[in-house]
C-alpha cells in the first residue's frame, strides 16, 4: 500500500518524519510547545476512522496504544489527548498530544490557541533518536 | 462492573443519558449547536485509553465505530471529530462530534468556542427516540 500513499502537503510541511509502522507513519508535529505526535494511516482517500476496514482499525488502535504507552513512559505526569479531527486536513490523522498542567494551553485543547514554535534542527534530531532508540512496537 | 461505576458529576450534569452498551454508556452532550455524543467506559479510575485492558480497548473501538457509522448515516455530509482529551474531566470519555462546514465553530474544534445551547425537553426526547429506534450494535 505504501507505494500509493500520498501525504497531504500541509501535514508534510507542518511535521517531521519519525518512522513507519505497519499501517501508519509516525510524524512529530513541528510545535515544541507540546510533545505532539501524529499517526497517519498510509492509505489514500481515507478521512474517517470508519473508512478503514475493521482489521485496519484494529491495527490503528494497536499502533496508537503503543505510541501512547511510549509517551506516558517518556513524559512523566502527562495527560494524553488523542484525537481525529480532520476539519482542515481531510486525510485521516490521529493526534497524540502530551499535555501537562503547566503547558501553555492547559486545560484548553491546543488547536488554535498559540502559533507553533518550531523545533531547532538539533532538538528534532535528538527527539527522533530518543524515540527510535526506545520505541518498541510489539 | 456497572454496579461500581460512578459517573463524573460534571459529565452527568452536562449530558443526557441515551443507552448502555457492553462497555460504554452513550450520552448526548447537552449542546444543540452540534450533534455531540460521548462514550464513557463504565469503569472507575480510568483516565487514558491505555488504562483499559487490550480487550476493553478493542470493545471501546468497536462501540465507537458503531456509533460513528450511525452518525455518518444519520447526518449526511458530516465530518466526525473523535477525541479523548480529559484535561478538565479526568474520567475517560470519548467525544464523537458531528461537524458541518456551516456549523458555528467550523473548521475550529468545538471546545471553548461558544457557550452550549441546551436542547429543549422535546428535542431531547425526539433525538433519544430516533437514536434508540435506529442504532444497532452488532
């Protein structure tokens, strides 16, 4: 399926490639205000979770759970926000945002609150390496 | 598990009981601006999706998919927003919000945008009956 997969240009522009799982690509949203990862099923013409087959949905949620476990382990005392919205970018993508009681937008949702603060090149590289060295998908 | 289940008072106050599925209670958020349903696993001390067992997560997403299918069938030309945030109410609850390009908040997420407009008693009853007559969980 990957041969046919086209990433939405806005998602491509606003986020950083981390790795590929069986169904989804993992990307880091380029906003250092919050650790904010995005799962994007590598399929075209899918905008709702229920556009996926039941088997693909199950895979999606297994990948989401694996990412969530990593986030909760890596970021202590965090609350996760897991959300598939897609009002602006129709291509299905599932936000996994690590929230803290002291973050800029808490307790409000993050969307539309503050302009993104991009990562430095060094911070991108460090975070990606940390992720790849410690993330294990069963 | 239901005997032990305590619904968060804020969720109870802001939403209307619709029905019970095997894992979740379905409630209607009392904001007539958007058709907005909430799934709440009937378990205590659960605030993240991954606090559920793998079997419970699978059940949650099956119930979410069934609700989503009903929403897409009942509300034509809608986009779904599916989200587990929980920054204010810690008890795990998964929003299923039907969005339209002409709704009050489009394309922004709905949270914190506008004060809720409660349903009339008649509208509540009608919507609940429509749901119960047409929702089938496999």
